[in-house]
C-alpha cells in the first residue's frame, strides 16, 4: 500500500529508495498496442517469427514503451504528498536503454529520490534516479534521471525550506 506523506517530509527522503513498484508484465498485446499508437512496427517488436532469428531470440518491447511505464510505476509505489494538487512531468536529464525487455517479461521500477527543492509559485521539484529491473536478469532495462514537479497551494509550503 502506498503511504501518504506531508510536503514537509519529502526532503527527508533524499538519498533513499522512495519506492519499488509492483511487477508489470510486458506481453505481446501491450507491445502491439504501443506499436499501433506510435506507428513503430519494426519487426523486432511485432513479428515473433522474424524476431526469433534476431539476436534477441524473439520480440522485444520498444524502449519508449518501457520508459512510458514509469508513470504507472510512479503512481503505484511513490508516497502520495498530502498537499499536492497536481503532478507534472518535467523531463529527463538522462535515459539509457541498458537491456531489452523480451515479450512476456516482468519489470518493476526502483525510485531513489536524488533531490527535492522548493521553487516559487507552490512548486517542489523532485529528481529521481530510476532503474527498471527485469525479473531474473542481471542488467536493468533502463536507467534514468527523472525530474517531476509537485504543485501545491503556496500557503501549504513548509516553513523549513
């Protein structure tokens, strides 16, 4: 169960694993739907027979599909900030696709809060060092440095900022 914390508690999580998501199965149906949505029908993603002869031995998820699942993983495991009125994806400083996610694999996200700093206008910028683990694999699917913004009513800003 995801816990709820106060805005004043967020900075105390810097340097810690803030969340570990549940496993998500990345199956061929999900891969095909992503291919349709993005118009990326490269055979290594959508043609199991042809992909069987590739170095991957079968179809693999799009790197951007794996990356896009970070939002679901975030909602699944990171503490909810009581005063938050909205969350905004600010972007990535780095993203590295380290290992392929084969069709049928299970993945989960690890979130380490690297930085949290208040900005004007009721905003708290949070930066996470993220990795997506592939079950029973040594290398992660990806690593990234991800910045988000927690929007809140400025009157709720903690005094200790």
